[in-house]
């Protein structure tokens, strides 16, 4: 069995896979990582391998716990992945994007795939049917846009995203919701149309923490998969087992 650990800026996502089957998924605060890991080891004592994808802070003590109990793959730009890359700055490519592209390469072979990850930032990553990663784009995520509207103005309030997305706001609050959420939808639809002009058979995947805000408002034919990043990390771990 495999243990997948995705370390973010504030929380840690953990998952257990038996080959390709997702058995367990949990989100832990960093302060609770040790107890969460202990619980997982008790519940799944046959876990042998672990992959660590870290985009935040992960303590030395936490790392030591992993290396004491599992064969660990720490994901970085040197890790073996199931695709070739033309990305110009490979050392700066985020491990989350590496995992998403890996999932696209394995789950959609011989397909041109655009992966849209709606998280803290919205990332767009494109891989060709020949498993060649060309790169993509990064733009501010939904929460970041709400914070920017509040931070860089004197009077606009800080709001939480709210559904349904309305076309015309009739108050300051509803105008903010309308402007931010519709702008994100239009942005995503625009990216999809841009890629479809060159790749008419395009497969589009939507994932990330804010995917639920966007899925029903997008007109494009999109596959929503909240576990896509975890699945990609599992594929990379399987590829790097010795």
C-alpha cells in the first residue's frame, strides 16, 4: 500500500492507495500530523511506501517520522515522471503541477489534456497526446481575488465566495460576488476555447478546492475530479518504487 502526503501552506492532505484504488483521504492540521500519521499506520499496517509533495513548511521531525517507517520518495524536479517536458524552468515547476500532469499522462493516454486546478492560484497545465508537457498559466485564485478587492481598496468588504453566481449584482456585496466569480468562469472558458482552436479533441480536467464553485457554471465539456492530484502522486510513487 502507498501513503500519499501533500503538504500545503496551512494543512496536509493524506491518502492511502492500494495500487490505483483510493482507500482513505484526510486533511490534517500540521500540529496534528504525528497523531494523524499514527492513526493511519494503525489502520493500514501494510503501507510500505510514501511520497512527499511539499509546497509549504514541513518540519524535520515530521520528515523523520516518515523515513523511520516507510520507503519515501520526495517529489522534486529530479523525480522520474511519466511525461517529457519542454518547461523552461524545470527547477521552479511546482510539485502540485508535476503531479497533475502525471495524472493526465496516465489516466488519459494519447489525449491532449488541459488540467485546470482551482486552488490558491488557478493553474492551467497542458500535455499533448504524445505525453509532452508544454507548460501553461498561473492566475489568482478565487480567495486571492476576494482578498485583493478588500486589501487594495478603502471601503470594499472582505467576503466569502457565495453561490449561485449571479449575472448582475444589485448591491456592493452582490456586485463583488458577480464580478469575481463570473470573471473566473469567463477566464476558464477563454482558456479552454483557446486550446480547443488548436486541439479540437481537447480533454479538460477541473480539480482543486474551488472546483465545486465553478463546475456547474462552466459551459465547456469538463471532467471534474477532486482527487486528481492525489492520483498523480500515487502514479509517480508507483513509477519510482525500487
